[in-house]
C-alpha cells in the first residue's frame, strides 16, 4: 500500500490512517513527557500490575501439560493480551509503549532529557506495580493451582529466560517491542474499545508465542519465580541455579535496552521518517 497524501483518509473507513496515528502519537508523546510526576507514577504502577496479570493468565495456560507446543504458545499469547489491553483501554503508562516517545523527540517537540526522565519514571513505576502483584499472587497461593503446576510453569519459564546470554536477550527484546509497539500502533488506529482490542491481540500473541523478552512482563515473572524457588517450591529435577537476583537484573538490563531499540527505533523512528521527514507531512 502506497503512502497517501497527508490529511486524506479515504479508504480507512472509521479507523485512523497511519498519517493520523503518527500525528496523534507525537501529541501523546508530548503529553506523556510533560505529565505531573504523581500522575505518571500512578499510571505506571497500574501498568506494572496489568502486564503482570497478563503474565499470570499466560502461566495458567503453560500449566496445562495436555496442550501441544504450538497450541499452548498461541493460546498463552492470546490470553496475555489482557495486559496490554488493560493498558490501552483502562488507561496506564507502560515503559515499552512509551518507547514511541522517540517520535516526539525526533520532531523536536520534547528534549532528550525529557524522554529519559519519562522512561526512568515509568520503568520504576512499572517495576513497583509488578512487584506488588508478585506479593499479592504469592500470598494468595495462586501458584498452587493444578497441584502446583502453575508455580512450576512460572519457575520453568524463568529458567528459560535467565539462561541465555545478554546479546540473545537483547535481540529478543528488540523483536518483542517491535511487536508490542506495533500492537499499540494498531490500537491507536481504532476508535472503539473493540477496534483497539482486536488491533493489539495478534502482535502481542506473536511475541509471547515466539518467546521474546518484555522487560515489564519479566518484572513480574522473574521475581515471582525467585520467591517460589527461595521458599522451596521447585519443580522436581529442574536446575534452578540460574534463578538469582543477579541473573534477574542481568535479564532486565538487556531486555530493557532491546525493548528501547525495537520500539523506539524500529517503530517510532521508522514511522517518523516515513510520515514526517521523507514525505514532509505537516499536522
């Protein structure tokens, strides 16, 4: 599909066109960068919980040993979309989605330090929200469902995430946030809740099914696994030596950097070049 003249939305029906999405994302980036501190932290706290709830849902599917590999990953990805759906519709601030602030920065609407400040605040708020959910889930004994299979699934998933080297985690992070930011981009095209949810589901399902690294989801999954391991809830025969606080920090650093490149670079800056720079769009 070729690039349409700016301002024309013929053929897009009730959806926003890519040009309109780009303009809206720029305006949203400016608003996010200038939001009051407490509002940003509160919304980030909620997003950490919401993404964690998606991870919780995903691990219930992983705990079903009767499902085949592809069925388990696909279904798990579909239910994980709950997390991003809550962020997009209920309202919250997610670090990986905020990587799209690079568009407002590239246009000169916000400064680099404002981008860094927003990312830091939202990342920390997401982390606190995710850890809060870890506490609630552990205390609720949700992990004991299906004769402990849910908790075992969490620990096994954590081991698979903590074992790879940093470069592997980084590139999994790039691919993850390329898909997550495309999910957000597609949700921005919708004008109704139904449109937004349908738009984001498949990209989210794809990154989960493929086993890519989302730093905020990992803020819930990895600490929960660490708590389970340190309290003796370990699957029989599984080597859990990789589940340490140092390894969790290592994963989060490389996943975060990859997420910035995947979302801020491959989606944010590329779409800015297409609809702002290369075609001289004026909004």
